[in-house]
C-alpha cells in the first residue's frame, strides 16, 4: 500500500486492523463456497481449480496496489468470493488416490493449506515489503509507492505457475451423454453402490439425501470448524504477538525473525504430514490422532512461545483427520457440495479468528497490570478453552463416523 496508508496509528491497534483484512477473505468465501462445490459436482473439479488459481493471480496483485484500508479489505473479499479452491481440492484429492492412500492425499492438501495460510504470509518477512530495500526500490518507483506489491506479486507469480501446471491434471468427473459418471482414473474403481452396499435404487436414494441431515458429515464439519477457529486465531495472534514490543508483553521480534520461526516450523510441517501422519492415521485412525494433537495443544499453549514451533507443526494433523471423515461420509456425486458446506462453515468460524484474535491481543496488551490473567496470559487462556471444546467434541455421541457395510 502507499505510504500514507496509516490506519494503524498505534502499535496496539495493528492487530485490530490486520484482523479485519484477514476476516474479509473468510467472510466472502463463506458466501460462495457451497456454490463452487455445486459447480464442481456439476461441471468438474478441474474447471473450478483453474478459475480459482486464475482469480488469485489477479486479486493478489490488486491487493498489493491498495491505497487505503477499505480497498485492501475489498480486494481480499473479492479473492474470497472467487476462491473455491480448498474444498474442491479436497474432493479432487480424495478421488485421485486409492482409499488406502486417503490419509496421504488429504494430508498433502492440509499441509499445503496450513503452510500457505499459517506460514507463507509471515514468511514474507524474508522478501518483506519494498521499504526494506530502499536502494533497490526508491520512493518514486512503483514498488516504492506500493511497498506491499512486492510480496503480493511474488505470490501471484507462484500461483500463475500453478495455474499453468494445472492445465495438465486429469479430471476426476466425466460426462457421457449429458449424464455424470464416476471417476475413470485407473487408481480407483467407480462408486456403484451406496453406503449400505445396495444397488442402483440405493444410489438414487443416497443422491436425494440432504447433506444437512448427514450427521457423520455435519458432526465432522462442526468439530473441524472449532479447531479451525483456534488455529486461525493462534496464527494471527502469534505473528502479531511476536512482533509486539516487550513492554506490551510481546517478543520484540522483527518480521525476519518471525519468518525464520515459521519457515522452520513449515519445514517440520511438511516432514511430519507427508511421512509420519499417514502411518499414524493407519494405526490409530483420524479421530484418535486429532484427540492426541488436541491434548498436546493444551500443554503447548501453556508454554507460550517456547512451544510455538512444535504447535505450528502438529496443528494441521487435526484438520487432516477431520477432512478424511468428511470425504468418507459422502459418495462422489455429493463430495464437492459436502466440501463446499465444510468450507462455508469453516470460513464463518475462522473469519472470527483474525478479527477476534487481533482485537483480543490488543485488549490484552492494554491490561498489563490486571489482577486476573494480565496481558497475554488472557490470550493464551482463551485459546486453551477453544481447543478444549474441540477435543471434547471428538468423543461420542457427538462425533459420528459413517459405518461402511460389506
């Protein structure tokens, strides 16, 4: 943004404004996620993926050219409306892999999502804004006048490369004589029976079943939303708390320091999710893994900054397990819509995360001398409560799993 973009007048107000910019994306995405899911079920996954990545290329550049706070919010909202990527990608991944490889498939998606949302924005401390390189980008230069265009352009270039590469990916839904048929990928056989092992009549009955009445799906989505709220709030709070001055209870880190922390945890995230998680899921199941990681969150929130690296690495395991449950709860012809509902609900929950987390941090930093939970103690206590609710919801009778009958 241009240099007169000065909505954050005080250090303790930074989280407040940054939170609303982040929340605008999630709120806008919640409006269109189900629509994108239905489009993916009707016209194919690949088309939605290409549209979403193309929109990211343009919207990120426009965000970097923002001249005031409201333009920044509008550009993030535009990106949210045009972005049907995550839900469609989860549906695509669950179809392109065999059933015994579902954990690896959705773990890869969750890893990419977790790194992009939780690590890449703050890892922007490495390229940073153009203000960090006055010799390369003088004030009369385009990047000098719009210092945040540099990281935005970097994201758009990467996304453009992904868009081009996606032109060669196979489609997992195919249409013959205007009727949808199952995936023809050799790795997976078509789904020709419903959950009870019935015939074509059973399939037609399943097709007419309302997803909102599918409790295995809806319970998994609700638990997913609670943990997503926690993770988004934690990601927002951690980066703002880390760069806050020590007098306000922060760590006094530079953006480069934050980038280093999150890059190291991002590497650990890749190693864990792509190697250890599939093995853990096969031995323990997605629900048990989610519970164990949730219990781990209590301890790490209490340890605050000492455990931030490990917490960032393990948090994605919960969303991976719940994504597996969501995709197993429906048949292929409803998978796009089911993931769209999940993304809508999750977007509404995590829209609260950046705005709520930033506002909570700003308020906590203003009460350093409070008798009960002074300063950032209040912030991390709140995070513990949210995660505790999520862990409790993973137990029966709330969380149900679809029973697969032979």
